[in-house]
């Protein structure tokens, strides 16, 4: 029955008009987050194990590396956004590229301004001085933005073309009524809960280290858990998309991204539990810093895991429909 329904809907799966520029923006920002996390962990784990460069008491070096790597990954985001956008016959690639550059750093900038204002009002050392803010702005203006543009130009000029696995019909087929457990929100809950349960223990120790008084040194284990998280997210998203296609629902583009990124929502929900049950934080400054910074981190994870889910689903759909032989 599943095979028959997938044969019937074979020409409904790859619809270029269904994706649009917004999906490429979030996907490229997610791939940028993946690259950022991988490079940071690949630097942190060997350095802490061999040389002690990123010793827990030397957090300044870790934050400096984070800012530099973020700027260097701009080229990856620009190339991915422009390449995919132009492959699917997008026309306004410059606008798409600019929005890609602001999708991740925009919310981070707004959150930083609010938190720095709170720190200045409380007159604490957490407030960044004006000189440091200028340096961060120069890194963004002189390194991040040019690399984003260069990556976008390289992606636009790439000769790769998107090869749909089958011919797409002009009129989309009506999607039949679906049961409640096949709705987007329910699938997001299922797709996010399982990967979150795999990293729950590691998240507790990370939170206790960042927001408590514990010291976190097992970066190698953290790297392994991160890779496991990516693999679980890809497999679960592909499984859900398979059952969605079997139910003759061809609107899998955005759902694959939302299902993959839903783990970030579970992480932010865990922040409320940690704040109320595991921490001693109180007051406006501590509360705003905790939820503000964690919102940025969970937002990055949402984009990153959403990109994993979308890329895995796209590869899966193209593979299975290239393998199907029309009778």
C-alpha cells in the first residue's frame, strides 16, 4: 500500500516553487551553525587535551575563537544560500544573500544590545566596554560581510544545476485529510523529544558548568555526543518524512526543517526547568542574561538541526524517487 501511494504521488514530490528564498536563508544559516560548532569543537577538544590552551579558567580564549570562527564561516553561509537559490531558478539572489547574513547575527545583535544595557544599568563587569564593541563590529564589517559576499558570488557562479529525480506536474495534487498524529506540531514534538533525550545528561553538565560553579573539561565526549545528535536528527527526520510521503502529503519541504530543528525548542524548554529547579539565579540581571543567552544558543541549534533534517530529507527523497521505476 505504501509503495502504491508513493508511485501515485511520484511527480508531486519535488516542487521548486514550494521552497522559496526564506528556506534557503534558514538552511544556509543552519549549515553555518554546523560549521561553527564543528570547528569550535575540533579546536577545543584537541587543544584542551594536548596543550591546555582552552583550560576552563581561560574562557577568554574560547570566546575569542568563537568570534573569529563565526566570521570565517560567513563564506560557507553565502555560498550555500546563493548556490541553492540560483539552482532552483531564484532571481533576486542579492536580497537573499543579505537576509542570510542578518538571519543569525540579527537576533544575536538585538539580544546583546538588551543584555549589555541591563549590565550597564547594574554597573557590573559583564558590560562590554565601548572599545570591545568597536572591535566586534569591525570584525563583522571587515571580515564577516566580505566573506559572505564572496561566498555568495562563488555560489551564484557555480555551474551545478538541481536535478529533480522525476518530472513535476504543473498542478499540485490535493493532500488528503491527515490524522492528528501526522500534523506538523505533533511530528515536531516526536522529532525533537528523541534527540533531546539522547543529549539530556550532557546538557545538564554543560549548564552546570556555564551557569554554575562546576568545571567542564570533557570536550572529546561533547564532540562525540554532538555527532550522535546530528545522526539521530537526520534519521528521525527522514523516517517522519517517509511516512508523510506514504500518506500522500507532498508538503515535506518546511516540515523537514521544522522537525529537525524542534530539538532546539526542547532545549529552551529545559532552560525553564534548570532555572527553577537546578540554579540559584534570581533578579532581573541574572534572569535576563540566562534566558537571553540561552535563547540565542537554542536558536542556533534550531537552525543547525533544521538544516540537517532538510538536507537529509532532500537526499532521501531524491534517492528513493530516482530508484522508482514507472511501470
